[in-house]
C-alpha cells in the first residue's frame, strides 16, 4: 500500500511535467498505455528539449531495457504457457520486483502481481491529478515533487542493500551509470549498470556435495 501511495505522488509530478509538453489527455493516456514512470519521464524530457517523437520513443525504450535482467531474475515466479507468462510479466515494475524478491533469487508471485495493482491505480490517479490540476500545482519544485522520483528509487535501493555483496553490486552499478551518462544515450547507462549485479552471482554447488 505504501508503494501505491508513493506512486500517486510520483504520478502527480509526471502529470505536471507532461501537461505542457503533450497535453492533459496525452499525459493521462500515456500513463495508462505505457505504465512505466522512468521511461515516460525520459520521453517527455526529450520532447521538452526539442527532440523528435522518434527520439523520445527510443529513449523510453532504452530506459526500459533494465526490465530484461529483472525479468530474467523473476522468470521462475511466473506460471503457465508463454502467453500467460507474458501477461503476468506486465506486473514487473521496480517496486513490485523489489518487494517480491527474498534476496536469494526467489520471488513471491502473489506479492509480485498484487503489489502492482495499487501502484497502477496510484500512477493513473496521480497523473490525472497532476495533469488536470496544473494551474494550482504549477510550482512543482516548491512542493518538492521534483525530488520524489529519485527519493523513491533510493528507498528501494536501501531496502535491497542488506549485505556486503549487495552493497558492492549497488556501488559498481552506480559507478557504471555515472561513467556512461555523459557519453551514452538516455537509458543505456541505467541498463548497463545492471552488470554490477553480476558480482552477486554465486556458483552452483552440487546438492549432494563432492563425490
């Protein structure tokens, strides 16, 4: 539920930022169809800077590349055939992924799917409030809404860093991202930073032990 409440605030910030760029209806429809906060903010930022629609779409797609390693990690939690698994994978959002993981590579399917429901509702409602209430919520920075998105991800990270190996992986991922930001297109640094998680890979051991 707390993730859903936080998502409302983030949605409000997105609605405020997107309304002058793509319009009130455009912002609301984008949140319903895309439902990917960081990708949406990236795409809108590209458009606001004068970029083309193609560049905005590409930037959003690149930002969402992080879901590839996340999906691989959580793949065992999904059930059924390819179509059902693909549909269930649509619930794979950052907070749900973080909440459902137990830190050992296993994911709770109920939490993964269930945690996304309040987040989806919060994102849609928040976007609508921000887009429709732009006149009386115009000063986003004064309200601190511009800091909510990075603060939300920071809280998710803090909850995941539970041991030394996780801390090293997080620091390595951050270093990769910071090095690439000045040189790579939007989205690539975030996706590439997932390589930091490779430090957490543990070799499999025979359950029966050495023979």
